[in-house]
C-alpha cells in the first residue's frame, strides 16, 4: 500500500533535517518555488485533499477564500491543538516527521502568498513543541525558512506557539483569539478568518496532517493522491485506534478503508477475546455506532450516510461489559469542563448533561430524565457560536438512541448494573 | 521570591516580542515563562507581566484563569496529572488514579505534605493510543500499569 506520511517514521533520525533530505525532503518545496501559486492550489484541489482536523472541508477550496487583494499581509496558522478525545495522530507527525509539516507549511505559504505563519500546538505537548522548535531552527539554517528562501525571493517566518490547556482552542476562531493572547473564545462568523483572522489579517487555519500531505501532492501530482482514496476524499488518513483493541496506535490507511477492517485487521481486534459493544468512530464528539453498523467505508461521505462522521480519525473501541451510561458520563464531564462559557445553551446545556447523565449513573435517575437529556440536546444543537455544543449533544443523543435500554435500566433499578466501573 | 525574569528568561521574552505583530500575543508565552521561572503564576507575576507588556493586570488575569495549565497556586515539585478521559478510562484509568492517590496519600487536587507531589485528574492528554497516560511536569508516561506507576513515583521520591 502506498503511504504518504509515515514511510520513514520508524527511522528515529527522520526528525533531523539531514535524514529528511536524504529521502528527498524539501525537493517538493524547491519544485513548488518554480511553479505558480495557482498551479500549486490546482494540484491540491485535484488531490481532493479534505481537511484532516475534523470538519473535512476541501483544503484547496478553503485556500481560495483568501481575498485577491494583496495589500495586507496574510497569515497561515497550523492547528496542532489536537484536543479531541480519541485523537492522537498529529502528535505522531510532529514528533516523527516535523520537517514534513514544515515543508508543507512552506509550500502552502508560497501558494497563499503568506509571509507569517504560526504552529499553534497544544500546551501539554512540551516535547513535541521542542522537536518542532529544533526542526524550525534547522529549516531556517538550511534556507527553507526565513528571507529569500532558496534564492526565490520568497520570505516566510514560522513560529511555534504553545497553547495552555483548553480544548476549545481547537476551534479555528478560538485558536486565533488564543494566538492573539486572549481567552480562547470562539468568534462569530462572518467575518470568516479568510477575510478577518489573526491580528485582523486574512488568515487560513489548516490542520497538521492536511499540510503534511502537501509535499507528496506536489511531488507526485494531485491526481495520484486522489487515486489513493475514494471519490471526493483523496489520499490516506492517519487513523488513531484506541480503547479495547489488541494493537492500539496510529495507522496510515487509504481514505475509505473499511472500518471493521481497521478495527479487526489493523488494530488486531478486541482485547481479551471480548466482543465489541460500540465504536465512537471519529473522535469523542461523533455519534456512536453499534457493532452491526461498522461494516462501512471510512470516508467522510459514507460515514455521513450512516449518521456519523469520520471526524478527526480517532476510532475509540468499546468492549462488551462497558457501562454506556458511565462512558457517556465521562464524555459529558469533559464537554462541561471544556465549554468556554460564552454561549448560554452550551455553558448551561453541557452542565445539565453532565449532571443528569451523572445522576442516572449514580442510581439517582428520575422518570423522564432520558427525555430531558434529548430535550436539552435539542436546545443546544445549532444554537451557539461554535460547534462545541453540538459536539456534546451528538454523543448524548446517539448513546440514548442506540443504548436506550441501559439508561432505562439504571433509572428503573436505581443503580448501575455494572457497579459504577469501567 | 522576587518576581523578575532571569537573564535567560528575559532574553527569551525579548525574542518572543519580535515574533508577533502585536505585543498582546506574547501573553500566553510569557505566562509559560513565568510559571517555569517562578513555579506558578502568582499575583505578583501577573502584575510583572502586565508591566512588561503594557496591558492591565486584569487582562492578564482573565487570560491566565481561562487556561488549565497555568497554576494560580503553588503545586508540588512534581505535578502528577492522570488522564481520565474515555480511552484511558476504558483501560483502567479510574482505578489507576485511586492507586496513585493511595501511593501518595493525597486525593486528586491535593499536594503531599512534603510539597513534593501534587495529584490532578485531567481531561484527555491526546495520547489515547498509549492509554492509560499521565503527565508529570513536562513529560508523558504511557501504557501505565500499577507496577510502572510505582517505579516512576519511586524514582522521583
């Protein structure tokens, strides 16, 4: 199988620029500088490269939203916040192939006529931030960043910027506020970041994996990238499989690989010989699937057809014997903790979901609580500035729709049938 | 403790100022620096950073309290943060948090009497494939078991 990103990740030296270059690293940047920005964007469009952060928006189309006017500087921000539970793929790129990301950034910046760029990395990733800092310094020293890159006349400054612990900063407008030194509160759109973004300048925010795919696309052509995946969904994806599988980890697989195959073949099936109970397919905010629903192509369109999302590529595997009310309670604690508090339906709604699901799990559920949860969800979805309210409501609804009997049993028996443990 | 950056930290601060079109963007990195220099983000540190950046202490405080990584109170020499989100919980994190609490003799949120360890439960550390996971100061410890936790804590004692 063709790999785009991870081919040399097993080689520890790959994070150093010399090794990276010995495998042809930065040749794509050299090639890009001889192309026109429009030609690079065209290749990315042909590649059907969809954003890998979760929303799955076509990258080339997003790039096209920048205004034509070049009188104001533009900014490229790399979203390396990686905070969605179940998602741990970008960390692998940053620690194993930092130059792949830096090269992707330099190419994208040239294509977008950007001279200022920031990697916004989640604060906890101290080690990865150091690795990136070292790699950025190497790239400056080698002339791939800074002034007059490879004699092309193109300048780019890149800075690694650490967040400080806030899931909400993965949302692009929160991330921009945070980068500016503010609380990470999401902004109302419009104006969209492409017209008014970081420091009031036109800004593109792209995920780490999205940009790390770009050097390969420039080297091999967009059509070849598109051919790896499925229609409308090109290339490979880094899929993180966690939870009760024999071989948890990050797997690079063609977009559209069967989800059941991901779990049973690549991740080695369910731990301890247990049966599968449920799968959260694309990070903790995506609607849960039952075992009979996982024989599906893992791509954006196919997952949408069955009412869920491939999201950020984080597959969380839940084994038989797990209390689904407790699992949901864990998620609701998270979303309630991480709501920024700006919008009332989210601040109050996540708090109520945490409280109601928690009391059901504790054996203190009341008749009508399940309907109340669904009602709270209805009053959250689509009523806030950013999608965090939806991210909490979607799992809550889907856990109830698909595992309703467990909620009813908790309320009926006034206790957790699983003894309040995972 | 005097709240003034060391020469190294001041040099780093001055370098940061050159990296952004706007001084305020240095607030988060400055708070990280302050925490590294002074152990936690004290009221004095907030006033000091506000002075350096020419903004109000209230603005810095509003930012500092929004993010979970800035400790507004002193923590132990080792800040043990165990993840309790879904992937870690599926592999026994709840039990491991109890285990760490038992070994250290403190509840989550507490600091040992000798000031050496503070225990916290945290939400997703972004390392779900190597769950269960904890972070101690800047370092991650992954694929935890009771035995590996004991060995790690023993080394730090």
